[in-house]
C-alpha cells in the first residue's frame, strides 16, 4: 500500500459532534472536553459554530467558549477555529477573536437551502464579502454533500468542480470535501478524488467523513492512497447535520488514530488522552456513540 508517513487530524467533535445533541451541554462541560482534546495534542480543533441559536440552540454559547479558550490558551490560538454559515457569523467569530473559520456551502442546491437558507450563489457572494472585509481571516471552505445529498441523491462531479472553482476565484485558503450524510464508498472516494486532483492538482484537499453506513475508515484508507493526509473526525464518533435527514456520527477520532498509528502513519496525537474523554461523554451526555474503540477494553491483551 502507498501510505504517507504522517497525517493531520482535525477534531470537529465540539462543533459537528455537539450540534447533533439536542439537550444543551453546559458550557463548563464543553470546555472540560475541549481542554482534554488540547492536552491530547490535536493541532486543529473546531470548537463551536457561530450560527443562529434558533437553528442550533446547542451553539448559543459560542462567544463564551471562544473567549474562555483564547484567554486560557493565548499561546495556542491557531489551534482554534469555528464554523460559520454567513457573513453575520464571520463577523461574530472575528469579534470573538478567531482568525480562522470554516465556511460551509453545500454542493446540492436543496441541502444548502435547508442548512443555511440560501442559494449557493448567495452563499458565495457572502463568502466573497467575508474575504474582502477580513483579508487576514483564514477560510477553510467546507464543500458539503460532495458524495451524496439527502434530498437530491447523487451529485454530479461537474457540480463539485463548479464549487471548487468558485472557491478558488474567491481565494479561500483550504478545501475540505465533506460526505455530510456518510454515503460515500471507497471506490467513489477514489473516483471523485482522482477526477478532482486531475483538474485541481495544486489543491491539498482534506476530507470530512461520516461513518453513517460503516464505510468511514475504509474511505480514509482509499483517500490515503491518493495522497490525502488531512482528515476531520470527532471524538466518540459524535456528529451529524441537523438539517440533513438521516445524518449520523463523524468517523471517530480514536478509531482513526488507532488505525493510522497501527499502520505506521504518525498522527502526533495521544490516543490514551483521547480515550480519557470517552467516559466523560458517556456519563454526562449519554449519546449513542458510533465509535468502536469507545467500547473496547483496551487494557485487555489476550495471551496464548
Ligand atoms: N449567528 C447568530 N445569529 C444569526 C446568524 C448567525 N450566524 N445569522 C443570522 N442570525 C440571526 C439574525 O440576526 C436574525 O435574528 P433576529 O430574528 O433576532 O432578527 C435571525 O438570525 C434570522 O436571520 P436571517 O438572516 O433571516 O437568517 P435565517 O433565519 O434565514 O437563517 C442561518 C440563516 C444561516 C442564520 C441559519 O439557517 C443557520 O444558522 N444555519 C446554521 C446551520 C448549521 O449550523 N448547520 C450545521 C452545520 S453544517
Ligand atoms: Zn459533518
């Protein structure tokens, strides 16, 4: 197998994971979990989202979360970023002190409408405004529903290319391709990435995968062999877009780290520290965890 020496993992549990939990998670508990993830040595953490509290009440404490972390980790500011759906959110993130955002636009017209109540063109217009108003803000462009849409089904590759070209024209800093509803399969990952790399050879795409149908890590393996080295995941395998029917957990950070490290792909992340977060999530949030390692007794070594 053609595997890289190392890979970067972006922890998105505090955003994608928490947004999927209905009951409000108290801010101190959110911070306790994020602080443990920082200790585990994630170099990038999506800590919250600046979205309408009517759309996602769970994220109503975004300002407090950011303020606490920037104050207490002033030497590690570039670890933190937040998702925003519009200019309003970008302004709020900037005022809170963040200099990196994830800006999401769906490849499918209907999911973009359901998620952020805009046409794709309107979303791109606002993205351009953000870049004009905040030139120093790093923008990761999350291209959602690349591999399938809950409303429209299959997505044409030309549509994905149109999205990427728009992002390039606006000058985004990073492209992250998202399988929002976890429908991608490893062969599809290979086909889509090969096509995109042929047209956009200068872009280092990252991947945001969901494990809804159990193909998450197989998709990572497929992508690794095409030179993708950056993946987004959520501790515990929490996650799911509330505006995508049937959406469920992200690939679990602990499963991803475990697979990569066992194959000799270095992540730089302390797996035991990530696992130490699981009992807190289980006890305090009581979600359904799609993670495998969350249910493995890792102290158990079977002897012959
Ligand atoms: N953060 C907080 N409040 C916001 C906001 C933001 N980013 N954008 C708009 N608002 C507020 C407005 O000030 C307005 O407040 P008011 O009712 O007190 O006047 C209200 O929300 C409605 O504003 P409007 O521009 O009409 O927004 P909308 O109702 O059409 O909703 C979004 C659009 C994008 C704000 C909303 O759909 C949203 O937050 N979606 C996020 C979806 C998401 O997080 N999905 C999962 C991640 S991919
Ligand atoms: Zn997601």
